[in-house]
C-alpha cells in the first residue's frame, strides 16, 4: 500500500468523534485502500486491538441478498464487550436501508463507523434523514499528480516533472494502473473495465435504463466535449442531426446519473459582475482523464482539454468550490473559492502569438480584486509575472503548496 496522506490525515482527525465517516468517489479511486490505511493506523498508532476493528465488504456475493435487519444483527454480533468497536463498511450502499442500521448503531452503542460508497445511494436524502448532523463526507479522487509521482517512483526512475506531466495526462490517475509499469494499452484495458462496470452496474442496472445505446451516445458526446460549455439541448440537437431523437429531459436525466456515479463533475458558470451562479451552458469534467482515452482513444489534439480537466480536479482535491468565471468578453477558466479565499486560473497548453497572450491575461486583468491570479501553461515562457498575474508551468502548479 502506498500511503495517501491527503485523505488519511483528514479522516484520522475525526477518529473517536460521534460522526460517521463517509468516503465517496468513483469506482477504484482508492476508497477501500484508504480504509485499510486507517485500520492499520488505529492498530499500530492508537493501539486499538485487532478484534475491536471490524471490516466488511458488502459488494461481496456473500451479502448479495442481505437485508437491513440482517445487517444490523450481523454487526451487533460483532460488538466488543469491553470497549469501542470500529466498523469499516466497504460499499455499504449495496444493502438497502443501511442508513437505518448505522443510525441505530451510533445511537445505541459505543462505535466509530467508517463507510465507503460509489454511487447515488451515497448521495441520497436518506443519509440526511437518518444521519442528520452525525456524518462527515470525504470525496476521494483518483491520484493527484504528486501522488502519481509517488506511486511511479516505487517501480521506476522518475523523469523531469514537466515530462512526467505528459505521461500523467495520457495515463490518468486510477491507483490500480500505477502499481507497476503497465503499457498504455494495459492501462486503458483496466480503465475500460472500471468504466463498463460503472455504466452497467451503477447506472443501467440500478436505474433500469433500457436504451443503453442512447446513454452511451450521451456519454461519448460529453467525453468529447470536456472543457466546452454545453447544455442538454446541445446534446439533444446533436443527436437529432445524427437522426437519433432524444428529448432534453432524458439527456438531463442521463447526465444526472453519470454525476451520481461520480463519472462526471458539473462545473457551473459564475457571473463575476453580477456575483451569481448561471444555470445555462455548464461544463462537465471527468473523474479521470483516462476514462475518455479508454473509451474514445488517445489523440494529441485532446490534450488541452485534459490539462484543464486535471487542473479542475486538483482544485477540487484541495477543497475549493470551482466555477467557470463569466466576464464581459469571455470566460475565466476557473474561479476557485474556499471559505474567504479565492483564486482565478486560466489554463492553456501553449501561447504561440501575442494576440493569444493578451487575451489570456486581459480577462484576468478585468478582475479588480486582489486575490491571486494564474495563467498556467506547458510551453516555455520568459517571465513568471505579468502585471501581478503569475505565470506557471502546469506541472509546477500541481505540485505547489502556495494555493
């Protein structure tokens, strides 16, 4: 196991508190492994006896027909007689009514509970209903660029970070794909399996989607348009042009299901002048850039959008709420807000001509506040500062501790 302090340290801060710790995220992003890391820390650093630490994997066939009542009886039977019981419940959403079980255990017994899940049942109103004010959620993402370098360094020598960034963009950050030196085709085979299991188990089967070809067309359109603003109507119109009729409501429903399976992230536009969220022409980003390449194939001309996707995910990892910024004559790629702080970010693969350079900086210069502003790129540049706007290589930004 390769330690992931970004998540483990945050979760460990809530050990022995009265909150249920809920880890969510796309399939195979590392939730189960993080649970193991926490169990190990409890045993080795907190001296919790092994038999006080109870672990279940509810996606096992062993629990396929288990009811909430049976789950409660099973867990109750594992309670320690002389101290707190630490329950680690993986893919708990497979048991219908699990929220009631957790609520009963936390109300009536001395327990500390950690659960994981990777689909919409972990986002349902049932959690709020039964665990009101008694849970904290941790969104787990695929490997950050820094984590990717840590993983890769265990089995091969690392190159320059700027060179490694190109590999990271191409291969993505699913932990399982970086435990050894897989080829590109092997990586995409693994990721395609993650994609297929998510689509068919968490979306098609769970929601009883009958027109799978329609869903896959919506997925492919979304994957092809990462980083572009579009709406449900845009997709509907596109499909009509291909003689595939699909109304806006159905498209919206599919997009919502993809979000709830954690495959997609919705990024809304924010009007910097009116200081309000706009409900039209949103952008969608992928849970990992390798999802796109595993389904559609890798092409050099898609790298610019993937760079934007990677920066978006990094801002989310660091706890920012991220929007697209609307200014008078265009957009700021990201307005990232965290409590009373914010940063503005423009992402570009390269700037070849002066006109493009002026456009990238001009939009940031329209913003008159004093929050940090960045232009991120992957080509060579002479000066790291332009009228207070910091220019950075994307690799340096992803590894930076300054934001």
